[in-house]
């Protein structure tokens, strides 16, 4: 196809900005041989699974309801492109043309006037489409943009929508600052999962307080939620909600959200993505949440909240992997004492170097 002039100019600017503002963790190497798509070589050595501090891309596009069919088709096209060109991280070295990611899913949200009030859910007539992508390194974000421009025919259409209908954008310069487990497997959100998501923008003077509030929220999530499908079908989503993803991304707002080198506004952005096994999990999440959580003072301030989804959204595109309950991981320490290196970590918590090792 003929290059799209505006899109080509935009992507060139983005690539240059990302390259200048983000430090590559390792040079990309050119592929030496073709590899079957959809398959990842098993590696018999330990590798760093930690996700905190890794680059994050969060983009929300807001469209009228009558635009739904066209947006759904765009998401289907994007998902196919991601499956064909990207790699779910499993310890691979950087490779030109094969961006490595830790998470990818797209949420479709029926926007309502008051997401926090379950009794009043008047639709606004708009839909929100939220992209949630986490990468291994800044170099992978850069490669993601290059591959999109070179191999995805709908890339110019997405860039145009970002300009005309972009509602919230962290274009790869954000970093993961909170999660359920810093050493869990990548790509755990699944199609059909019910979501909680929101975008928060606060003035710089509140940064320290909001950071502390998210740390408190992270500890609460780790203690009160379960991960995965439960054990032998035993679970209670109203008492201990089952999640498939929980991350918080932080970034500094720029005048041009697609250019990390543009002038900063002085505001700080936070994006929260949570996915649940069932809608009851969201209900349980809201029911057990103590009002004393510091983050509520910001989530209830409409001046700071740019979008919010409390069970109105659903994952419609993803790169899923098999889930394991964190109840299973409760036996990890004992199991590891018998079979060292065999038990993965799925309980909420920081990354234990021992738990990060895998032997095949």
C-alpha cells in the first residue's frame, strides 16, 4: 500500500521521541532464521520476570455508539496483527521485528454517567475502547511502533482515531508501579473477563500522596483477592474476588501525548487495569473495599477522574495464557523444598528471586 503521509510523519516522530527519551536495555538483533509463529522456545534457565518499572502503553478511544461496528472491526484487526508479529515474553532475547510483551488486552466499555453507583447506570451514548499493553523494555515499545507502521494496514486509521477521539493516552512512556504479583506469568487476562479500569490525572503537588495511596491499594488487593479460577471449582467471588490482571501505570502528562519529548503539563497520570473472572468478582471487589482506603478521596473527585469502568467493560481482545490459582501457590514453598525451582509464584507479592526461576 502507498505510505500514508500523516501517519508516516506521526510514527517517525514517535520513534524518534521514544528513542531519545527512553534508554534501551539491550540492542535488538536481526533475525537469523524464520521461526514458527505462535510458538515460543522453551528455555532451561532462569530469567527476570519482574514487571514493575517496565514500560506500559495505555490508550483510550471514546466514540459514539453508532461507531461500534467499525471499532469492533478495528480491534479484531489489531488483535490479529499482535498475534502475528509480537511475542509473549518467556525469556527471549530482543529481536528486530518481534516485540516482546508482558500483557495485551483491549477492553470495550459502555460508558455510564456514574460508574460508582450501581443503582444508577444511565448510558452516555458513548463507548470506550481501552488498550492495555505492557512491554519488556523501551526497545520493544519502539519496535512495536515500527512493526505497526510496516505491517498493519489499519495503523493509519488507529493513529487518526487517537488524534480525533483520543480520551486518555500513555504512549509507552509510562511505567508499571503496582501489580498483584511482580513475578507472575505474562498475558493472563482473557476474552470475556469483566473489567475495572480508570484514568486519573492529578497535579504534581499530589504525586507523593497518590503514589502512597496506590501502594496501600496494592497491598489490599494482594491480601484480599484471589488469582485465577480457584481450586477444584471452589471459590466465592463475593468474599474473595478472582482476578486475572491488576496493574497500575504511572506517567507524566505531556502536551502532545504521542510525543514524550513534548512539554510536560505538570500533571501526573495513573491508569488502573483490573480484569475479573466474573461480574460477581467486581461486585465483591466493591463490597469488601474499605472506605478508609486513601485512594477513594481521588477516585470520587470528578476533577481528577478522566474515565472509569466498574464492571461496565469486558475484554474483547487478548493474548491469554493458562491461569493458576494463588491458592495453589500457597503450597509453593513446601513444594519447592521437595522439588527446587519447580513451583511458580501466583500469590500477591513482590518478586522473590527463587520464585522467578523456572526449570524445563
